[in-house]
């Protein structure tokens, strides 16, 4: 299977964790619910190469479905990249697929085939890792066959939800959820809030690391004192 041109994929940044998302319209993206759960705004960094990304775009979490583990996002700055199309059919067993994602902040493409189809779930031999969640699983036409949601810890095979279920999810988003989406006229203020939230998260992480290091130093000092005492005896 020939790798298609880099699809419109994003590194999702929440300040505390990361995942993957992909474009289905100029300002609409899909990701996994567990990647953005608990956040109103996240940052989407468009993938340029395997290790580089464009400027982060503040994006609003429109709606999440924890049961399906899907979320829809609205980019506050529409992308000029051609979005991906959702497949209208479920891939058959043995169909070749490609998984795209950003595990560990590094862009990764994995080739494989469909191993199992169970209800809305697809199991494929594409190798994925934490950070691939929310990334697209493409068929040989370059359409989205599914969304990667998790992986098997032993085999690293991808577990995805098929595209028809994703389409149904998008159509089920309540109008009230779209009504809450901020307009792009508020983008500077929203961007400022996003940056402030990201910086606050970094500060909190730094404080936690500081106290952990301080605690470890105290433990080490106590161990050294015990060792000295024992040696003195």
C-alpha cells in the first residue's frame, strides 16, 4: 500500500497530555474523547514533517461522547488544508489500512490490515502507541476508515471505531453544543486564555516536580545518615 501525501493531522496539546486529531472540514476536527476530556480549549499543531509542526491553533471542544470515546473540535483559525473524507462503508477483513498519529510528539505512519470487525470496532495490525489516540485510520482510497482509540499493550495493534459510527456521532451533536462555539471575533481573547491555561499547567507541573525532587533529596539524606550511623557502630 502506497503511503498517501501527509494527511491533515494534528498534535493535540492540552498542557498535561497529548494526542492526535484530523481535519474533516476547514474548521472541524475529530479526536478521541479521552484526549480532550475536561478541557474547553485545546491546542492543535498541524503536522508538517515527522518531527516538525506549524503554529498551534487554539480550538474549542464542541462536544464529546465518552461512551463512543469521540470528540469534535472547532478550529478558531480555519485551515487551508484539504480535509479528509469519512468512508461510507466498513472495511472488510484483510483490507489494507494506514494509521497516522503523533505518539510521543513524533509523527508516525503504520501500515497493516483489518484483523477483526466487531460492531463499530475495528482491530487492525497497524502498530500504534499512546499519543495515536484520535488519529485517522485510512483505507487504500485515502478515506477515513476509522478513528484510533486505543491499542493492545502486547501486540500494539490498533483498536478503532469505524467511520460510519463517526458520521453518526457527528450528526448526533446537539445544536446547543454548536451554539456555544465562540466566534472567531473572540479569537485573540480565547488564544490568551489558552496560553494562560497552558502556562498555568506548566507551572503546576514544575511545582510538583520540585516537591518530588525535594522529597527524594530528604529521603537520600536520611538514608545517608542511617548508613553513617550504622558504620559508626
